[in-house]
């Protein structure tokens, strides 16, 4: 990846400062999809995943992936 010059960085900063992001609320975002997934789970399991995700600054999907990978490792030994 190419590095930006100071002038390019300043121009990008100005553009992002002046631009208002457009959000399309008709499309579900990643957080809504993850929340829907957690709604399927047992409430205590969902609470555990959310708490651990917040504590580790990971997504619920990353927490679930870690848990499944740990379980796979335990069963293959």
C-alpha cells in the first residue's frame, strides 16, 4: 500500500470532515445480523458472548469462532 503525503492526508481529512456519511437504514448492518443470531441462542449464552465480546473488543462471531475452535482442538487430542 502506498503512503500518503502530508498534503494528501490533509485533503482526505478535510473531505471526510466536510462529508456527512449516508446511512441506508433499510439494509441490515452487521450488528443487526449478529444481534438476530444471538436472539436465537439461549439468553444466558447470548449474554456470555456479548459480555466477552465487549471485554475483548471482538465481534460475537469472533467469540463463537474461538469457542468452536477450542472445542475442535479438545476433541482431536
